[in-house]
């Protein structure tokens, strides 16, 4: 079979949530947007719920509707994008909690679903989503009178603990929320790791659950093994792959493996990347193409039938460094063509 195998360790996912929850005295939620960062909300969300998560976060109402079908009644599902036009039925039917981002969203919500729960998202300096201080000041008393489930903001630089932006956003969030009765949340994975002053009433880890930085103590959740289709001898002066970007300087043995950018393996990382055959690191040669990658297996005592791209030897953030991106993008890019299996449930 030429299909690569993607294995998701649900036991590691559970352990990562438990470890992050232990760092906070308040409630610990779980971010499962983008189909649990590409790893499958249908499998991941119930494990997180069984571990103790009672509040889940998604990006859009359609994700919340699907998650409600997975989790059933009980857990709270918050929608970062708030209440958008056309969301009313999904919010009502799936009992979602939109995180209101503007006065316009607030009006839409109270007119369309009077009495339905909501939360508030504030902009503490990231300038992405949420009410700015002046907007919040105008709406604050009205909104608080209706008992929002949560008032939250999001840190822009939490993966850099010493960045001055963290303290500025913490101060801005306190300026906007100190003295309110509603529960508050500021920290995602990075904010959880910044320490108790960033935790407030709830932390909401995301990428750290799935084994990504900045949670350096995370257990690896993902492994990706790719089968070898063919091996060949390449003579000095011969080239490999599109564009002739790699030329053999000595007699070489080259394996072609069944993966490529159609599977979410970033083309940009080709010149820097490696795979592992057992305990031997093997260089990727030339360009990563849509379905195939060439690998240098010269000198291996035995030709492998598969190689490891993600696993114990190198995680998603190593691949991200090679591609000039972040672990989030590597995770969420993993395609649908893999033979997926789940362990440790």
C-alpha cells in the first residue's frame, strides 16, 4: 500500500491537557477549531471531555454545530467569530455561545436570540478580533447586565515570554475588566505558560494539546510514516527531481517515498528537511513534488520499506522551522489522503 500512515496518540492528547490544566487553578478549556487542529475533532474532542474539559472553543458556528453533534448536550461551546449573519439557527439549535466582537454583533444577537447566552471578546492590543476599549466602554454596562458567560482577549506574543507586548496586553485587559463579575480568560497555550497572572478564571490551550510549541514538555501526539515506493542508484553528475536542483557528487542510493505537498508536506522545506529510517537520519533530495519525495538512503545497511517524517525523532515544529512557518500550519495542513489511525484512547 502506497498510502502514508498518520497516527494520532489520544493518550498523549489527554496527558497534554491534564498537564496544562495542572498549571492553572481555574477552569481549563480546550480549543478544537479547524477540526482539532487537523487531527479530527470527532476523535479528539470526546477524549478531552473525558479528561475534564467542560468548555470548548471553535472558530465559526458551523464548527460548533458539528462539535455539538459529537459531544452531545452539556459541554459549553464558544465561537470565536461571534454572531455572524446567518448564524442564528446554528447558535440556537446547537446551544452555542458566540463571543461577541462588536456592537453590531451584540445588536444582532439580542435582537435575533433574546436571552440566549453569549460571551464577549475584547481587543487588548492585537487588533484582530474583539471590541476596542472605547467600544467596550460604550457597551460594558449593557452587556454585563445580561451576564455574559465569559469575557476574553487573546495575546499576540505569548510564545515569546519576554516580549513587552505580553505585559501591555495584560494591563489593558485588566483596565477593561477589573471589577466585573463575569469570568475572564486571557491565556491560550502560551498564556498558560506565562504564569498565574495571565490565567484569570479560565485558560484555553490549543496547540499545546496537540504537541506543539510553546509547550516544550508536550508529549508528541502525531507520527507520520511514509512508505518507500522505489529505490534506485544515481551516478555522479545525475540529477534528482524537478528543476535538477540536486546533483549527485558521488554514487548514491535514492528512495522515492509516497508523500508530497498534496498531503500537506510543505514544498518549501525540501532543501533543509530530513526523514528517519530507523535511527538513521536521511536527507530529502531536490524538490518536494505533489505526491513524491526523494530521499538519500546511501549507506543504509538495509533499504527501508518506510521512513518517519514526524515522530519521536522530529516533531511538527522541526518541520515548521525547515519550511519557514509554524507548527500550527504543519498540523492543520496534514491532508485527507493518509491512512489515519488513533491509539491510546
